[in-house]
């Protein structure tokens, strides 16, 4: 990937529109899984069109494929978010637009923070709201895209 992503002017409006477009979506591996949601959120905040998400969209079609991709490329969502320019923030100082990454079933599961609630994705629930404090309580790392 080229230069690290940064929040662009109007990022908060683009993020809100993106959240509205994704909330309630059906979960699809490689399309609306947690990693793709985090990558799309960063693209929205940076004002990019699929720059990050486009690299990964369709690279896996099921749980096993996602695990194989991670193993083959020696990476996971957290590492890719950091490569894209996200920086760690101390838990408790998260804010709208941050990505919370918590371990879940062999994955670094990403959640997009909107404040008290975060947008998450999981096969049995689709794209849904979860409590940000609950995600932090299970040991989430907080990553922020710089301004």
C-alpha cells in the first residue's frame, strides 16, 4: 500500500453516511465481515473510494477462506489497519471513527466505534450494534486514523 491514510475534511459526515448504509446488512464473508467493514470505514473517513477495502473485497468467501488468507499472508485485520496508518490509542480514550479490535474465534475482530455503540459484523447477527464498553472489556485494542 502507498502512503498511510488520514482523515480528510468532512470525515465525520462521510462516516455517518457509511454507517447508515451498512447498519442492518446481511453478513457476507469477504464483503460485509468485520475486517471489510473496518476497511470501508477508513476509506470513508479518508475520502477514498475503496482504496483499502478494494484490496481485500472478495479475497475469501467463508470462515475457512478468511483463516487461510490470514495464514497465507501472515496478517490479520489489526495488522492491516496499522499498515494503513491507524495508530494505537489507550482504551478509554476511544472516540467516533476509531476501530476496536478484539479477539474472537481465531480472528482479530474489528468494530467501528460511533461512541457508546460500535458497528460490528458476525455471521449469526449480520451488521449490528454492540456496546463499545463490552468490546473494550474483552481486551480490545483501539486504533485511530490520524487527522
